[in-house]
C-alpha cells in the first residue's frame, strides 16, 4: 500500500518540473527537516547517502524522484480540469468529515476552487524515512507555485505560508 501526499491547487495548470524540483531539494535544509524522522543512521548520514543517487526523471506523464539505489521512487502525477473536479467533488462529498473550526473551513473553501491536483506517492516504509522529507519539500514547492494546500497521508492539512502549522486533521 502506498503513502500519499496530495497538493490541491487553485491554479489550472500545475505540473511537476523536474529541474525546478531538483533546485528546490538542493536549496532545502534537508538535514534539519529530517530530524523529526529519528532515522537509525541519523539524518546527516541519510541525507549525505541520498545525494549521489538523487535524480528526477519524467516517465510519460509521471515524474519520478529516485533517492536511493534500487528503491521505489516517489512518483508524482498531476490531474487538471474535469478530472481534478471529479477528485475534488468526491473528496468534499464522500471523504472529509464535517468542517468544524477555522482551519477546516479554510480547507473546504480552498477545495471548492481547486483546478489542479498533484499526487506524490511513495512506499509506505519510505514514508517513515527520507522520502517523507523529500515529499514534504516538493509538496510545499508545488503548493507555493500553484496556490495550493497540502494534505499529508490523508490526515493533516497544511499551507505553504505556515508550514509548521496543521490547519486541520481529518483522521
């Protein structure tokens, strides 16, 4: 079963750009961000071991972030237009609990205007390793570029203007 981070954007044509994503990862303080993972080898060793293997490729409509040898890449897929509208409607009508509180109301109001959705998918075990940090950095990058909000693992909603703050927990 995969783990998923989803970015819901108001902009109509948000598409993962491998070159921009690579720049974002190189500019990010991955060691500090990875501290919360409590990695057995330590965040410094994990990040240093990642750099020689990091590459971001396009495979058809999917973008793949390869970050360790032989491991499953993080896969990014974007949907737009009617397909995004169908996902948005299903989420609002079938998946989310009633919106209670200002953060929840902000999320629901935002979702009503979503025109692009980017899915970041990784292996479940990887979501407890450095892929979680990579996914977080890339999700906020896409959210900033596309006027979006981020939904982490079908649980926590966050905004790029307050990354350390959870807007709404839905699980």
